[in-house]
């Protein structure tokens, strides 16, 4: 199974202007037309039970969008997918871990050689998982067993973590786009 990630780094003139959603939609528009010959403006979309968007008339085209820091990404595949990217920020790791991890895994992360990297790896894995299943934040993150499906950790620049979940293994292709909104 193939997956295509259209991605961009937010241009300096858009920083701090909350334009990530529009940029994600632009990546969706560009990828849909280039990969599938379809115009986003003519493809109706709906949302699943917990808000995951999908193309109403294109059941074989699945997508998921994520953004954090300077990255915006849109993943396309022929099956349900979830993608998450996260910039590393200083947070109360222990408090957040208690909300998102089973108790037996918290100490393992806090004691890791690179605790920040271990924390954000778990963060993006869990976020990508609930985006893949369509459950969103209706799911208690501590109950995710992560024994279904397949995941890929994305190799990003230092200070960022990213992950993808899908049912089947994906071979990824990356397409960079310099997004200019007009």
C-alpha cells in the first residue's frame, strides 16, 4: 500500500496568524488534484461519528491532516490513516503522561535517556492512532493497546516528532509544496 504525504513549512509571513488549517486544506486540494485528478471544490465531504472528515463520493481515497510548529502535512492513502506531528515544547511531562499512558509505561518514559524524545514519540503515536481509528479525543489515550495496525515514525528535524498509523504497512512518498495563500 502506498501513502503520499504532501507537506510544507509555514512561510514566515504566516507565522502566528493561525493559518495552519487553511494551509492544510490547500495541501489537500493540491494533492487530490495531482494524485487523483479530482478538484476539492467538487468533492463533498462529511464527518464520521467523532468528527473525522472523509470524501462522501470517493470511498477509496482517505486522508488526514496535521500541523504543529512550522509543519503542515496531509497524508493520502487507499485506506484509513492517521498522521500526527508535534513540535517539542517544555510541558509538565509527568502530569501529561498520567493522562495519556498506562501507569506501567510512565516510569519507563520518565527514566529514558532522552525523556523529551520518548515522551513526544508516545504523544504522536497515540494521536495518530486515534486519528486513524476516527475516535479522536473521545478515546481515553491510556487504553490504547497499540497492537492493531501498523505505525511509522517519521524522521523529522530535531525538535519534532511525527507518526502515522494505518491498517496495512505503507510505503511513503513525500511531496514538498511551498504554499502561498492568495
